[in-house]
C-alpha cells in the first residue's frame, strides 16, 4: 500500500451510531455504564423483537442444554410470518436517479449508492439525507464518472468496521472507515478498466471486486492504515487517503457464444468453503477458490441466461441463488445435478433485480415494483393471510403474497413525454433491498426500469 495522500473537501460526517444492523443507542449506553446483570440484558433484548430474542437465546445456549429444535422452528415461523405484516412508508429522495445499492449502518441509517454517482446516508426516521464525498483518483481528471454508470455495490466487512464501494471514478474501489465514514484508501492503481459492478469481502482486510471489463480483482488492506485511528488529515485539516493496487487480477473465461458480453455482474462469497461465486452477463456462473490469490474451480452454463444481474449465497443451505429475467435458479456447485427446481417470478418478464436469503426464505425484488417471498423448503411462495372479512372472495385465501411498492419520483422530461406517452405511473425496479432483522425492518430502493428515465424510489417496510 502506498501512502500517497489525497485530500477531499470538508464535510460533516453523519451521526452514525456504533455497531451495525440494528444496534441501538441502548447498547452504547450499556457499554458506557459497565456490564449489567444477565437477567436485565435478556429482558431488554426480548422487548426489542422476537428475532433478536431468539438470536440472544442461541448465543446464551452455547455449551449448555437448550431447546435448539424448538427455537429454530419458532425463528423459522417468524421469518415466514413477518412479510405478511409489513407496511410501507415511502422516503423522499429528491431528484436523485435510481438507487442501485444499499446497506444498513445501524438501527436508523442506511447508506445508498445511485446511478448519478451519489453516495449518501438516509435517516429512515427523519428522512434526512447526508451526502458522502467520493474518493478521487490520484491522477485527477482521468476516468471521471460518465452518465449512466454510478455506484452499483456497497458492502461492509464482517466486523462492520470498513465499507467498500465505488469511487468518483466508477472503475476504482473506495474504502471508508465505520462508523465515521472517514476515507481509508482508494484502489485506482493497476485495477479495473471499466465500472465496478460487484464487491464481496473475504475477511476483514481482504475484498474482491468484479467489473464490467470481465475481471475480478483481489485487494488486501493494511490494518495499520485504519486501526487505532480516526482518519489521516493534512495540514489544512482535510481527510486524506492512500492509493492501493490489487494483489491479484483474474479474467472471467469468455464463452464462444457471446465473448463480448463477458462482464462480471455479481459476486457472492461462501465463508464456509472459502469459495467465491461470480455471475457474468453471458449466462455463466463461475466458482473460484479464494485465498491469497484466486483460482478458478469451474464454470457452469446457467439454465436461464437472460439478464442475470443478481447473486446471493445461503450458508445454511449451501446454495447460490441467481436472478434472471423471469426465474431464480438455485445452484449447489458440489452437486452434479440440481435437485431444487427454479422459482418462476411470473412478473411480466421484467426481471429479478435483487435477492436476499434469510433462513430458507428468499426475498425477491422485481423490475415491476413488487416484492415476492419464496420458501425453498416448501417449494412455494409465501401466501397472503386469510381475510377476516366474510365478504372477501374465497380465492383470496392461498394467493401469492406480493408487496407492491409506491410510486416514488419520476422526472417528467422530454424523453418521458415523447417515448412513454407521459405515463403518470411507471413501476419502479427494486434494484436493492436489505433487512434489519433485530428491528424487523426492510429497506427497499430503486427507480424506473428503462435506462433513459430519471427517477427514484425508496421505502421502509416495517
């Protein structure tokens, strides 16, 4: 790592709370006051949510007898029932264009990246938005963001101390420190030659990026750069950061059928197997052994190879899920044949745009503004709950649960008028969603599916 220092403009860092994924201010207060009796801790966790209580019971039950079977069943029941209870509250984002990526920072703040190359933090309670300055390449003026690219990936390392995303140049990998969001370093040396589409952490200090140029880059961070420091500053008090180069760069093998479309679209890491799954737009899934370098293990032709844009991994089931134009395919690379049939979204061919696993339930964000929930074990979608109204039609019982997202904001420009007939309502593609399970909240965001339309959507489901 070369400690070349580059300044960025002064900013007010968002009031990011310590911890991530639903940590509350109560937890910080407990740390300040010292340890409390175990019984009091259990009562506080119980009040917060059933899922949080069960997770606490799991941790407390290690090394002693318990009821893991019962608690596992109860937790699975909670996961299946929560989507039915969710209601939406839209979050206005002004004139930002299409949210492509998001991650919870804590119980009330979500960090997002957009097509207009904006990195921001939104407070889901107040709606306040704080923009985060992007990191610039060492050679100023080269590789600046072009219209239509933006920030496609945001990922936090396992300990939630570092955040990786794109830089001002969408070809570069930017690393920020959490919770302050001070800049740490920028991977702009000998890296990618096209936009970064995907990011996956292999450990707290090793991260992989996948690019539209058809390559995967492995970056190793120097812990001395960020441990025990709140950020470097120059003589003018401006934050500075170092510039780094990848330890290894590997090209995705090109298929004979469509070699020009060999672009890395998504990544997913299996910590249990130390393997990295990569999805390319030419319809292939690639598996790599991820250690100090990347070694390709295999490449598989996908059964549905149109618009493969999202990938996720479930540790509990040892399965990769791949989203395509109208299906979600489930892959176990260690099996010769797939014994889990694909899930068909039946959403008008608008595509699966975002995926997430929790337990055995897959949440699917579509290109038609809807959220679907699929139970892998039962091989069926979660269903709407039966209405208590005696006048409700009998076919409503057993109907597939579908959450329809709000209208968001759409720019009524000349393109909208001339090519889309001035449609007042246009469904939003749900490009990203992320759960805060301890607080039982779901953040969903996106924008209009046609690339030429300018708009956004963000909503909190709770």
